[in-house]
C-alpha cells in the first residue's frame, strides 16, 4: 500500500491527460499510487492510461459507468486505503516536488489537511500566475481550534495543492452527475479535520480556460449544479454554534448562488433553475439564529441577511438581490465600454 493515492477523474480529456500523468510519475516522492478513473469516457483517454500503466506499475486504470465528477470522487474515496490522497484533475499537472512537500509537511505535523498555493495557467499565455490560498492564515502554523480551521473555508475550494487524510472523509456523500462537488469535499473535510496547515508554495498548475471545463462552461444548467452542491454540503454539516464560521461561509455561498443566477439565467424567476437557487435560501434559514448572532458586517449586509433569513420576506429579498446584482453588472459593462472608447 502506498502512502499517497492520487485520484485522476477522466472524461473526454485525451488532449490533456498525458501531461498530467507525466507530472505524476515524475514526482520526487515515489511512494504513490495513481488511480486514473475512466468515467465512461468515449474518447481515447483509457488507452493512453493503459500505455502508462504498462510502463509504470503505480498507474492503475479504473473503469466505471459514467456518473459525473462526484461519482468518481465518491468511489475513489471509499476504496482508497492509503493514509493520504490528493486529486489531480486530468487537464492540470503538479510541480515535481508537490507530493513530497505536501506529504512531508503533513507527516511532520500530523495534519489532517495540508493546503498549498497553485498557479493559474491560461491557454496561449506563457506566464503562470501564482494564486495565494488565503489571507490572514499564517503559513506553517498548525491550526487546531474549530473556528480557526473553519476559516480555511474562505480560501479556494478546488482540490489543487490539497492533501487530505483519507479517514476524515470516508463517510462523505457526493451527488452524481453534478459539477463542483469538490466544494462539498473541502467543506466536509474542514468540519472533520483536527489539524490543518498551509504551505505558501505553488505546487499545482490549474489550466483555467480549457474549452468545456466547469469554469468556462456557461450553460445555464450550472445553476442547478451550484444549488445541488450547496445543499450537498449544507446537509452534511451539523447546525451548531461550534460550526458558526463554516455556516457563515455557506451563507455567503447562498449569496454567490444568487449572483450566479443573475449572470446566467435568461428568464429571471420563470425558468426551471430559480426553484433550485431559491431552495438554498430556504435551507440556510435553518441556521438563522447562529448566523444572526455571529454577524459582524455592515448595516446594509445585515438588512440583506435579515431579509433572506425571514420566512415572510426571503423570496422578495432573493429577487431583489438578483435584480440588484444584475443592474450593477450592467453598469460595470457600460462604464468599461465608455472607458475603452475614451
């Protein structure tokens, strides 16, 4: 059994997966297994992995019926026996010392979760752009208090440069055929972790703008995915005062869902997606007493919170928030056009 398992979820990535696998088999830390999970992909990804597996016994091909990104993570996490795992999406790649640094960092301080920085990479741009995980988190400090650990939830939720202790997420429940399920994984891990730390070194490369990935996909169906993922996280987090920080993060994600709806809906409040988005507002009201008692924002944001968490006014406030964001976004675009012509 290896010390670290690397999960590589695959679906229609034949153009990218070789670079990903090259970065994994070239890691300076060698005691790893690489699980390339073929999620019913119709392209040539499977055969590419078989070529790598024939040359390196650490590479394993796992075939499954198509069920979406979350189903790959669910299956992988349930089967992993190594004490630690990380996820490397097949269109991304790791820096050569990534696993060595994350694993030794975790082993030294007995961490449940180690988080690093990463690079944003864009097609046609030779420069790599460092993404620092989060402000107000001290690098190399081991956080053990629940509220301190939960503050990590305000950083990037994607799996890039994150090493998880397998045991803390064994009981996770992830939805099938839904994008963005890494949000659930990260939030769930933070609620179960007892020792978390941050290493301020970029260790992964995130190809941010490849066609048809979850970032560049502007299909309105992402509205449903955002709502389902939010519910998947919220329903696995105990609603108690000890979780006040992460509940605040989930409340802010509700505001984010309303913003996403304002950007991608083509028929405000009448399309099939409004129900899913509104469901997140309705659900977060279960945590209203905790959210209100720990609120420390502006008066305007307090008014918005009180309206969204109120049984009689949450629908009206949700609509108004969507319209407000929409008008603000249109104003930004207008100003940008004026400035570009001047």
